[in-house]
C-alpha cells in the first residue's frame, strides 16, 4: 500500500514499489522498453462497453437536480478545486495559469481583456455565482463569502499564484476562503546493473501527475492559506490533515476543475450536474464522472470508461494502462473534471488504500504518474453522459489555440462580465 503520511513516506513508497515490481529490470531504459506491460491494467481482456452509463437528459428528476445544485452553490456547500500545476510545455508558454490571450495570438490586447487563464477561470465562477445570487434574491457578497476554494499550482509558480489570486479577489472574497497547495516534484529513480534502485539527485525534479496531487491533499501541513502576522503578507498557515478534512465534511461535493477546460470559460456552473453529484452523494456514491465521446477525426488519449467483467462494474482506466488500445479505439472518454460527493469519505478511503503507481521514464530516469481518476476503484462511482455530448475542448497544444482564443473572446462578450471586471481592477 502507498504510504501517505507525508512526502517522504510517499517517496519511500515509490522506491519500495520499484524494488518489488521492477527488480528484473536493470535500468530505467529497460523499464521504458516494457512500459506498456508494466503499466497494463490487469483485466484488459475482460472489458466491454459500459453497462451503467447514465444519460442525464433521461432522468425524470432533472428539475429537482437543478434546484439542488443551486441550493448547494448558494449555501456554500460546494468545495471548488482548481488544478493549475501543469506546465504548458507543448505551448512553450510556461504555467497555464498565467497564459494570456496576447501570448496565444501574438497580438496586443486591452488590459481588461488580457487576463491570465487561471484568473479567467476563477472570475467566471465568481461572475456566475454573483448572477445566481441576484436572480435568487440573495446578497451576492454574502453568498461569495460562503464559498471555499483550493487552488493547486506547481512549486515554482505557487507564490505568484497566491499573490495574484488574493490581490484580484480581495474586494469580494476574504483571503481565508482561498486554500492553496504547491504540488511537489520528485527526483527520478535510477539503477545501475546489479545495483539497487535509488533516487538520483542529479536528475530533474518532475511532478507525479494529478494522482499525486490528490495524495498530497490528505497529508499534514500541505494545504495552506495566507494569513497576515505582524504585517507580513507572505505568512502561511499550514493545515493539519484533520483540519482540512473538517472543511471537507462541511461540503456536499468537491468538484475538481482543470483550468485548461475551455468550455468552462462561458459556463462554470452546471447546476444539473452539481445537483446530480449531491443526489448521488446522498445515496452513498463517492465519485461522479462525466463521459464524452472521443473525436473520431482527432481522437485523443485519456481515461477510457468500460465494463470490467472481473469486477462486475463500470470502471475508468487511464490511457497509459491500456497497452495496445489506441486513442481511436477509445469510444467513451473521461472529461477533464470530476465530482467527489462526500469528499471527506472519498479522501479517507484514499488515505487507507493509496493508488496504483504507473511508471514513466523521462531523461533516462524512472518517475511515477498516479492518476486522480483511479479513485473510482475505491468508492461507488456514477458515470453519466449527455445526449449529443461534445468532445473535450481544452488547451493542450498549439492546435487548440484558435479554440482558446474563441472561448476567451466569448467570455469577454458575456453581458456584464467586463463590468464585473471593473470591481477587480
């Protein structure tokens, strides 16, 4: 089992896993040649099309779901998680949180319309909550003060992320409502023929994928908020694991967004799916995952939803565990965010069970890439889709730049959006 008490224990788990499972490979390069088999999902020969895939539009209680979703937002019962630790390496632009439309287009933009992508995500959420509050006859400021958010960035960019976020939102949202996490990076493992696996401190430090991010959340003193002590603006308060779990226990749903999702820029609040997650949580579910169809013209890799005959249930399997299954063969694809009803229960299971550690080789060193989606193996999970579901629309490479610019333009043209921007300066 993966040890999750702290980062050192997690690192030891990675080393132990390599020693136990990769003893026959004499070097990282030998592992690289066999990665498809090393990472392969054990029941690949027993997979069929999903059997319990729910179509959202076919539910008879859609009105109740909409009302439940609105209630959850207005009462501050949704824990909003924004993941922004990824680097835009395929864009050549650094952390995606700070990517601006002028950098994508190569043309100057007015200051008010040249927001970093991370702020665009957060402001869209505030904009829609503000609008919902007014429509519901509630004070928007009071509603916003009920919201709790966790923003996850890389260690290299966390300080600037904290500074920019709190500076932008201080007119409306108190700083204590924002929690942060600096996703840790790790040295690669190396091995000389006949020797033992070891962490090579001459290797580059790399992130261990979004599963490590989920693991890090449940450790002591990793999640933090900024506080002011003696006038020092950069003073951080690090939460004990039980303090973070207490916050989660107050929430009906933790929803994890990836800031590269472009559809979010004009629709941050999907009340029907928020209500669905809350309703599923009330029925004992621990995870809700939205399923999309892959784009047949430009199929992409990603989590594949399938029915596992051995387990007797639908599961979500990450692409690098699919061995010979190609992107064109993935019909049911996971969207880039997940809901975790009863989040304290879900992350409690993670703390007990840990996650599988898929291997990857970079720079002739061995790293690991546990995936957040593997939580579906630990808790009861509901998979749903929509009629005429669209393919994933996200900013991953230069091919996605036109879509990103179109989404940013559409966001700026929302009635009242740039007016709210005046509040943030």
